[in-house]
C-alpha cells in the first residue's frame, strides 16, 4: 500500500521555495572557493583586455588620420597582441570556471544520490518514481548544461559590460550619461518584469516535466497489464492530459522569454541617439574621430552585452529553479535520514541477539493502523512464520522488523538496541530482508551475489552456495557464476535463490523473507525451503508465507491482521 503523504513528515514541494537558494547551496562550495575566485579574476582580466581592444582601435584610427606610420604600425601590433591575449585569457577563464562548476555539481550529485538511497522507505513510497528520477537526473543535467555553457558567458558579459561603461565615461561623460539615462532604466524595467514572471514559469515547466516523466515511467512495469486489461486508451488519455499541461507550461515559458525582445527596440533607439550625439560633438571639435569610433563600437558592445546578459539571466533563472528543486530533495531526504551512529548508547552491537517488538503501532494513513499494539520476540535460531490474507499487513510487519518503516508508536530493538538509533550500515548487516520482487543489477550472477559488505571472494561465494545446496543449480546455468543477468535470463524463483544466497553471504542475525516461495514452481520452492533450512543455524528466520508446506515448517506463527502469535 503506498504511503499517505499526510503520514510522511517531510515531502518534496512541487514548487519549492526559491528564496535563499544560493545561501543554502554555499556549503557545497567548500574546498572550491579559491579556485572559483581565481576563475573570476581571470574573467576580469579578460574583460579588461576586451575593453582595451576597443580603445586601441580608436588609437589606430587616430594614428591613421595623423599620417604617423610609425605610430600606426606600433599601435596595430599592440592591438594584435591584445586580441591574442584576450583570446587566451577568455579560454583559460572559461575552462577554470567550468571545471569548478563541474566539481561543485559532482558534489551535489553525490549528495543527492546518497540522500535518496538513504531516505526512509516511507519517504520514497510517498513520491512517484518519476519525480525522484527527474530531480536526480533532469535537474542535474540542466545545471550541468548551464555551468558548461551559460555561466561563463554570464560572468564574462557582466564584467565586460561594467568595464566598457567605465571606459565610455573616460572618453565622453555626456554621451555616457545619455546611455545610462535613456537605455538602462527602461531596460532594467524589462529585465525586472521578466525576472518576476520567470520563476513561476520555469517552476511550472519543471513540475510538468516531472509529471510526464512519472506517468511514463509508471507505465513501463505495467505495460502488459495495461494491454491485457484493455486500459491503454485510458492511460493514453491521462498521458495526453499531462502532456497538455506541459505544453501549456512551455507556452507560458515562451511568452515570458519574449518579454526580453523589447530590448532590441530600446537598443536601436539608443544607438541612433548616440550616433547623432557623437556626430554633433565631432563637428563641434569636442570629440576626436578616434574617440567617436571607440564610443560607437563600445556602445554597440554594451547594448549587445546587455542583451546577452539578459538572455543569460533568463537561463540563470531556470538554473535557479533547478537548484531549488535539487536542494529541496536534499532537504527532505536529509531531514529524515538517520544519524550515523553505532548504537544509541555507544556500545558495540553484538553479531547475534533477539529481535523484539514492544507495543508497535504503524499505519500508512493517520487513524488507520495496519499494525496495532504488536509485541513479540524472535530469538536467535528461531523460525517465525507470518500468515494472513492479502492486505493484512504481512509485508508491513516485515518492513517494521527490518527498520525500513519506523513505528508510529512503540519500539523495535535488536540485542537491546533500538533500530532507530543504529547506524544504517550496522542495521543492514544485522537484519536483512529478501523481498518478494527481487531486483538484480546489470552484470553477472556472481557480481550480484557479491553485492554485500566486504565484497566476498569467489571462494566464499562458492562455499556459501555449496552450504545452501545451490552449487548444482549455479553450475547448470549457461555460464555458471559468469552468467549475465538481464531480461529473461533468470526466472522469478531463480532471482529469489540469488537474493537468498546474497543475504546469507552478509551473515545477518535476522533474515526476513517476504513470500519467497510465492508464484514459483514446486521444484524451485523446495530448493528455496532446503536452502532456508541450511541457512538457519543460529540466525532468526522470519518467513512470510502462503504455501501450506512453508507454514508447516514454523513452530511459531504470527497471524495478521490480528497480531496474535501461536505456538504449534
């Protein structure tokens, strides 16, 4: 049963708070601040040289007008050197800034993946898979594109713009005043209007994209059921509605970005005024021809840079939204992740011990407990069988026993230590759950078996398989332990065998199996039961079962939903 969002204390916001995003992202700059400062200084040096190139063009024009060939040659050579130096600095500053940005993004990516992988199961179940996937991949990919392409242009445009205005003021204060008075105020109003609309527009697009991704990803596992039930048209209708929402959000985004096109009209009008003003000042002898050329070229550069800056600000606003959504993911998962401790009292956790539930309540929705007042003890070496009809809460009990669900009331302890206070690594080493639907990763059977703490050697893997009576089964596979795992390679029962052997390799104190023999043939079920009997030893077994043969093997039986333990 999916978790009710009302029962989860921390949830992702569809449109997360975008205030203070850079302040919240500042911790991820630790270790990169000096490199970032160096990259900005290189950009500043490149901006100064770019402005100097424009000023040198004016000097070349003045030298050509005066007929001084020596001065003309010297100034041309200086201009060429400045152009070359500008190119080198621009390349170096861009590489440095992108490198720092990618290092910061790598830290964000690792932190996000760790946060989701360590998040409580209740948090994961409260969200659609597509939403989490979108934030882990889509938002990071968008930020990577911004860092690799737009961020260097944004920094460069801002620095060149400031340096150019300073140079213009040196050449002509009146014309610079015209530029600042007649262009910047209306242009700032246009950018402000865009900025006001951009946040909600980009956030709506991100949310709509996540909805489409979630709808599509949910359909893949259910594609056969949708076809068999004739429900494909209904699913397509829902997908069309989500797609229409995305189209509308995109249309709103385009209308928002078109606001910046008004800058083109402002640029044309301002340039015409400045050209006329420059001609008047040259005619009055108050401005040299070279200075007029510099002013016209620099003005065009200022106007172009401002437009580039406005466009980059738009992409920066989109990146701002992406960063807010990513930080919201880290906030939500990090706020619920358990602290890394060995045990609450600092004492070592023994390798074996009893698993005890005391007055445990748990529900997916407030006021509707699935488990109510459950108390029981599973001692080392004991086998407890959990039975009950579908929907009675058997799988929920398994997840409470293994610490995947924190109880709403009561405690779950292992060897006297509350599971809520255990380090996740210690908890997973002591208590292992083999779910009904086993997920294997791409690779070989041997690589999947070795995915336990400590990375067991091939010799140990073969020894465990032999102990469980599974060596012959592995040998019968097409390539033994080297058999690739992929679609159609292993049956559901064979996946259960891999999961069971992998669990035993971890040497847990408590092994919980959720319907391990459900939906498999009798031969595979018998092989699983035989392996379970061999795996028991001094570890506790909790087996959720429907098969009569499996139930008969248990001396103690927990019947759900009553929560009553009976001894046979």
